[in-house]
C-alpha cells in the first residue's frame, strides 16, 4: 500500500506536533533492564541511540492503539496485538524494557522528530518519511485496497468518482487516497470527497452505517473486518502497494542494523509467521502469500499503476 501523501500536509503535521508538549498516553514497562555488554544479534556493535537504550534499560515506542489486529488495548487496559508481540520478540531477548505510549496516529511520526520516541512500529516507508527517520526492512504486508458495503456498485478506482471516501487521518492509505483522487481528476473525472477520521474503528463504523460510500485502508486490516463482519464489508480494487516497517531516529545506523537482524531472525525461525497467524486467525489465509514475499530491503510505498 502506498503512503505517499502531499508534502505540504505532512510537513504541517510534523511542525505543528513538534511545538506541542508531550502527548499523554498509557505506559507499559515490561521485561528486565539491559546492560552495556548486552550481546546483540548478528554481532551488531551498539553505539549512539541503541547504546543509550541498552544502558537505560528501556526503549520508548509510540503507537496508536486503535488499529487491530496490530495495536489495541485489552479489557484490562494492557496493550496487545501483532506489533506489541513483534516488539517484545525483538527486545525481550536483549533484556530491555518496553514503554509503549499511546497517541493519535497523526502524533506518531512527530514523536520521532521531537525525540520522545526511540523507535516506531507499523509505518510504511515513503520518500518524505525517510527524511524523518531511518526505516528497516518490512516485517508485515500492507497493500492498500478499497473496502465497500456488500452490494455496493463500486468495483474499481474509477467508480469512486462522485463518492464520499473515508480514511484514517495521517495513515498511509489517507496519503494514497489523495494521490488517487488527483489522478482521477487529471484523467477528466470528478474525483471523490475524502473524509478523514482520527481513529480507524470510526472509519469502519461510518462505512457500515452508510455515511460513507467506501473506505481506503490496508488489506491486512480489511481481512480482519471481513472475519468480524462477513456480511457487511467487501474488498475491491487495490490502490497501492506497501509494507509495514520499523523506524528509528535519523542517522542511527547500528539501531537499524540491530532491528533488521532481529526481523531476519524472526523470519528464519518462523516466529514472525506464528505471530501473524495468532493475530489474524481466520484472516491469515488472505495475507499469507504477501507475508511469504516480504522484501529483504527497504520498500518505498507506491500507488498501483503509478
């Protein structure tokens, strides 16, 4: 899926967020403290921020816990999801605590710029975003698709002309929606109205209620919607291609090397597949082919046909 959004909008979000005080959220410290002589995978030699994290004994990760099955809050108020398990699979073996801070999605990337977060999960790489932080190889697939109510006459991107489309504010599908809309207008179409919401669950509810004609979101999240409400939603045309990666602060080479080695080890051991199977359940079959083809290099999001 493609998270290439308008530079002006993205930059404005970053600048606005950088002037705000630290976003409040839920903290969840877990595991045991690290040390300066911690043995890292692939013989990585820690320095810079990675060494600071190890010496500190905890890593700060900002998330948006309203994005099941990746990040959510359970009945006890604890964070859970695929991203939470991946983070623990990376940091628990080296004895570093994880402090998750829950913020709105538009505040996630700026937390890296302001230095509040050491790293992020669940981010698709774009040229703009690669100027803000250093990305890893992908750990989870995330093509972007159109989702509609069952029985809708929308079957393709062209059918979105004149419709109202919902997206999650600040997410990659929102950026792609704007690109697709611009492309339709350049081809002589009417384009569509884009309505942005701060949380993805609200986007899905608005579609189910009929207040939206369609939504543009990730195929992985869409497959979960279909399992939860098989008689409500349908997946239609692909809009873009992307993968979820981890991100750390700019210029932290040993940190990125550590994360890349950890992802490769999770892939080789089969643990990454097991984590996806656990959190996608019946929906795993839909993403299995995409997971098997994860690139072993940074993948920049792109619009289908773009």
